[in-house]
């Protein structure tokens, strides 16, 4: 098949990835190419070593701001309008992963059935976008977890399929399960909803060191809430390319994951398990698909006894057992499920 993946005109697919959606689009697109499909990805840019082709929507040479619209918003809307004029007839499938409402509004001009994967919780703006789109189109909606499907089912005027995200285990760094592990790690975008502060407090309760990795998406939050808590035991270690980060994950006794919002899937949790590292987190951070004691433990991170007990149990888990559970989410299953959906549309 010839497949067009649509993100957003401002989304960069270069490493280190901003979030799990970007990583998933890259893995899915490369995996489909390996299975014999031709894949083009509409985005801002991507790394040159990918197997797929990239398409860009150009900004206007003219000023696009007005009394109520910023230049950035005006340019993004101009790019989305270009997509409305784009000839998609050469593609067998158009598959959306975009958070930007205007991409769906202009895609309506293509008059075709699309695949739309929802990667984020329901919000007012996105809810209105997809309520209208599902009412006037025959697009096929997919979510990455049952939790996410239940959040969206009252908004979408059609059935919602669930296809969990997957990992390409053949591309992961080689692990040595005999390597001594130490301390705890936290990974994610540094912002209030990911709540690294709760992970820091949990590390202090369990008397363990904590290394923090991730993009600083809210600089003010990092400066005011996280920086004052950093010391010799609590360290910010930067934002790393995917394979470098995964190689680091295998060195820890446990991953603390502390999101206050309902994680749509929790790719970080799966990546840690794939590297043999158990996960301790909130019920919001770990969706039902990834809950399997003792590989993942959902607890109150502010409860000292619960945190200490969970950490002791995580330290006793064999890395190979975590990896065995994680392989239920091999990317090959995800690719096969999407191929069936592509055939359907």
C-alpha cells in the first residue's frame, strides 16, 4: 500500500523526541516500510536515517498575523489550508496522528475515509473537532488504550477500535541482565501534569537517589518547582536520544512514573519494562493494559510505607521477567492490526 501519515506542519520527528506520539509515528512508519509499504510522513522534519519519506507544508512569505491571530498561529493555519488543497488520491490510506484541529477541518475537502489515531485525552477543543468530523465523515477512529476509548466514546459518532502501541524489540539496545542496578529513574516531559515533583518526594521517602530525564517543556515550572529540589541525590540528567535513554533505563532498580493526568498509553512504562526495569507509579500514569504485578505497581506515591514496600518488591524482580511481559506489546502485533484497519478503509 501507499500510506500517508499526517502529524502537524510544526511537529518535528527528530530525536530526542518531544513525546511518545512522535516516537510512535516514527516506529510505526519505519515498521510499515519494512513490511513492504511505501510511507510518506507529513511533518516539520525528521531524522535522515528513517526508512520513510517526509513531506513538508511551507509557510507563507507574507505576514499572517492580524488583530486576533499571532504570526505562529496564522502560519500554521496557512499550512493546514495547503493540506486542504493537497491531492491525496495517490494514497491508499491516509492516517492521522495530529493534535491540530485545522488539519481535520481542511482534510474534509479530500472527501475520503481516513484512519485517525487518538493519542491524547479528551479536551474541549479536540472534542468539538472530532465530534464534528465523525458526524460528517466515515473516518475510522482508533485509540491506544481502552481507557482512552472510554473517554472518547460519547464524543465520536462511530465505533472506536483499540490498538495498543508497540515496541520494535529488535532495535532496542542489548541488555546484560547480570549488570548490577541502582536507584530510581524518572522519564518524561518536565511539566506540571507529568509531576516529577511527586517522583522526587517518593525517592526521598524511599531513601533512594533519583535521576530525571526529559525535555523541559515548561521552563518556569522546572525553574520554580524542580530546580530547588535538585541535589547530589536528585539529579536532572538532560534530554537524550531514544536509544541512549533506553540504554540508561536498564541500569535502574525502578522507574517512578507520577503523571497526574490519565496517560493515554504510557510508552515510557513499556520502554522501561522492555529494558528489564520495573515500574512504580500512580493509577493515572499506568493504564490497565500495562498493569501486571510485580512488574508494574500502582500506589500512592505520597504514602511512605507503600513507596518503600514497592521499591523493595521492584528490586527483587528479575529483569527477564519484565522483558517477557513487555514482549506482549511487540511492534509486529501493532503493525498487523493497523494493516487490517488499512484494508478496511
